[in-house]
C-alpha cells in the first residue's frame, strides 16, 4: 500500500500515477465531492473482484462508475433516454448517479446481473480530475465495509482497509453529508432509488 498526500504541486504527478496503476489492474482510494471512493478500471475483473472482497460487498449489489465526459457513455451503455439526457444536462458534473441500460460486454461485477449501469460525472473534486485524466470509466463505490458508514477522511479509509488498497490518495476530509442521488433514468418517468444531495423536489421540478 502507498499513501500519498495531495497538494497543488503534486496533483498532476499523482493523477498520472493513479491512472497508470488503474490501467495495470490496481485499486485506489480517492476523494469525491461527498465521501471517499474505491476505484478500479471498469473492465479489470480481478480488481473488481478484489473490491467486492475487501468491502465484504454482496455479489448482488452493482458497482457504480464515474466518467470524465459524456462521450464515454457508449463504452458502457446502450442508448440514453430523453429523461436521462435532460438530467445530465442539468446536474452533471455533480452528485447524481443515473441508472441506464448497460452494454452486453460490461462485467457482472459492475452490473450484478441487472443489465444496467450506474454512472455519473462527479462534481468538482479529485474524482472529477481523475476521471477526466483517465478517459475510461472508474468504479466509485464508497470506501467502507458493507453496512458501515462511508469514509470522509483518510483515517477512516485506513481503519477499514489497512494495506489492502494499492494507493490511497489523501486529499483531506471530504464534505460528507448525503451521498449522490440515484435515479433510474431508463424511461420517461423518474424513479428515485436513493435521495441524496439532489433532493426529490428539485428532480421532480425538472
């Protein structure tokens, strides 16, 4: 395990290191605009399997992704509804995770057999810069053991996982609060699966 503290001078180098590690099947912990997340490249099955193991995550729970630009959606999804597109226009980048139809070749560790993928462009954070630098989807499952609170500081990440993550990037405490809102956006009607930072009233007023 390697622990690096982020600052203005080393951000570019840490981004390069993190992306290279992800490309080679590694696992990282990184900050988002809400909590810390655990990242692996979306098609690295061994790394995805490892994440399920260290989080003690049930196999029937899908794993959300982040991307740095909407041009990457065809890599993981087939078709985006008018509703989903409107939500992306209004709330991306930001803490809104959308459920959309997955491509057939997407790993079962990502879809958990649902034939859907959960994805967002994160709001201003290290996570956004990471996704924009990588140019490939990255997992954004919360840095916690299944059933325990998500980590908003590096001390909690270390307490949960110790040396079982290849690279931990310390960007200081995250805002915490509520997690991202999750919306099933496959059809014309909104289906809010988890109300988080973006509240129901705002979504329904779209």
